């Protein structure tokens, strides 16, 4: 049973309870102090599965407001694999998955002899030992700034001994209004307690894309719902005289590509499944042979024209997917629109490998995998459409906006400073 969301719930020892009379007072008062250098808050918002071209599918007046007075990239290019947790951790650390350790949504660590898996209530997600890079909220807290997260993958974990000052363990039953309202409630804190970094996360579009496909009416409805949620944030900031004095960074982790049951690569057509462990499935299959790796690799290497197979260490350098112990000895990658399964699983209706109308995880070279980047606020230029760029650069951008010294990362401020005022 999902736990009931309660915005007053104490999430750690430093949680400060909200007092309604204080909220009323601060709503009524302007926030001029936030315009001072170093006082401007940054709100990072992820809309999971928001493909780069979704803005053109329907009317989005609130997104349009942010874009028209801010910056927008043609696409935010995800890291490989184009999955949710690897890319959310890349966004907040600036490191490729092979360098931050979350190389898949499901993975096996031979040193821990344990599996990592995502999902509500996942114990590994909350265990800081899996994370090998410093997220932006840890950077902020270590340098004396206050961070608060109304959901972000792994933000409930203690990473490098640090958690956000206030945070919530992920609960999918929390509705969109409550997520936005919690951000606004935090901004109602007194200046000394008000966070500098805030985040929230929505899975709505990803769910609609998987279940109905990127061209569906359901996806259009989900885009409209996300636009409405952004409008609630904008109106809340305006009522507090904070809209022009707040930096908003809207991103997504990946896009979405349609799939079909007639485009399946069946591994059991080529190998005996008793000879391997499949750590993760489609469209990037992580394969751990029980015996000879070379034999399995040789059999699979040219098995299907719509599947590329790499032995560990031999993936193209551009994928940055060679140098972590959690990368399995063999990685099989399906071409866009194709899926990897077994006949046994497919025939018995097991959809655990991500079947539906669409999915992601493919090589980021496909435009369908592109996400979104929109920036609005005093840190960003205005009325600017810029080029696409890799999501590894966002951590450097956020450190620049927050006046933080970044931890070691794979990104470059030079790659994205075109979007910033200074």
C-alpha cells in the first residue's frame, strides 16, 4: 500500500514544519531579497519521457511563456543507455553513467553481490553505496546552501554522507498539484531557511508514452497536464512576486520511440537461455554468461541484423559504456523500434521487458531519444533557441547559477554558457 502523502511529514532530523500563518504572511509580502546576488532560488523540474518535439503537438501556453522569455535547446541529448535513472543521475552529477555508477535501471554489482533496481519502495535506490558521484544537492549542502527535493531519483539516499535539508521518499500517489505546492511552500520559508536549490519530478508523460505511444491522444493529454502544472507554479511564483526572481530549469531524461510486437529479437532463437543470466532486458540487454563469454558473444554478434552486440570494453567510445564493474560481459543493443525478448516470455505474455506501445533506452544517436531543455529566470538569456547539447553539461550550468564550486565531472561550462546571461 502506498503511503499517504503529507507535506508536513518529517523526512529527516532537519525537517521544518510549515505553519499556515507564516505562509499567508509571506504570500502577501514581496520577495525583493531573492534578487540579491546569490539569493535567487533555482527550481529543477524533470518531466520524464518528454520528447523534444512534444511542444509542437498541442497548445502549451505556460511552456510558451517560459520559452518566449527564456531559452530553449533544440534537444537535450541523453546519455547511454537512455533510461530514467542513469540519465537523472547524469543530469545532477555531470558524469556519464559509467562514471557515476548507475549504468542501468536494473544492474548487478559483483563486489556487492547485489542487484540494483528501481521502483517505488526500492531499498537499493535509498542506499547511498550505489552512487559514485556528487549530486547538485550534495554540492549545495556541502557549500552552505540549502537544498530541498520534492522527488528526484536517488534524492532520498544519503550520498557521500549528505542528504537534502528536506526531501520526500518517492510516492507516485502524490498528485501534481501537491508536488508544485510543496515547492511553493518551501519558498514561503523565512529568508534564512528558504532553499536555494529545489527539485521536483513527474512521470506522467513517460507512463502515457509507454502505454499509448508518442503519437497518441493520451500523450497529448499528458502534455497539456504538464503545461497546466507548470502554470500552477508560474501563478504561485507571480502571487509571491517571485516569478522574475526565480530560475526555472525544465528538463527531461529521454524521449520515446514506438515499438511493435512484430519487431522482436528472440534471444532463445540463438542461445540456450540456461547458459546465461539476463541482468537487464530490452532494448539494452545486459548478459552475464554462466560459462565461456567468447562462445556466447560469437554466437550473438551477428545473430540479428537489428541488434548490435558488444563485449565489455568494446562499445564505441561515444557511448561511454566500457569502464564500470556493473557493465556485464556482453551488452546487446536493439535498433530503434525493436525489442529484445525470448519466445517463452513473449508467448506467455510476460511484459517485464518493457513491452507496450513505446519505449526508450536506445542509442542516443536516434532523434527520438532527445529530451527537453528550457531555462527561464535572471540567469538565462531571453528569447533564445539554441542548439542541442548533452545532459552531462547541466551540472556545471547549475553550479554556475548557484555560485557553487563544482565537483569533478564530465561536463563543460563552455558547452552551455551560450544560454546564460554571464
